[in-house]
C-alpha cells in the first residue's frame, strides 16, 4: 500500500489575538481594532477577500467590547433599530 491515508479530525476555529499574524497588508486594520475605544466614530465595517483575517479581527474586537455583528444578507430595518 503506497497511498497516504487522510484523517479528518474535528476542529474548532479559535481566533486568539496572539495568533493573529500582523503583516504590512493588515497592519492598519489591526491597529484600528486595537485603537478602540478612541475611535472617532463608534462603527466599523470590516471587508476583504476570503482568508484575509476578517473573522480573526472581529473575534479580537468582540473580546474588547459589546458588538452587533451583522451579515450583509441580514440587513433590515430591525437591525438598524438595534443600533
């Protein structure tokens, strides 16, 4: 038998601040999240391509304050009333 066996183990995504890799392409977003609560406005829209670290940044931010996370397909009048 020369084929390699692949095992799928269950895993849970855990986004810890110390595990976030800060690079030149995400430094500004990382600094912005860490600048809380000194933001000029109290709202942020995090966007970017798949795998760019959006979920990780949101996880870091969620640990700093209360948040309302809204997916774009969930936006409606009731969501705006929660603000």
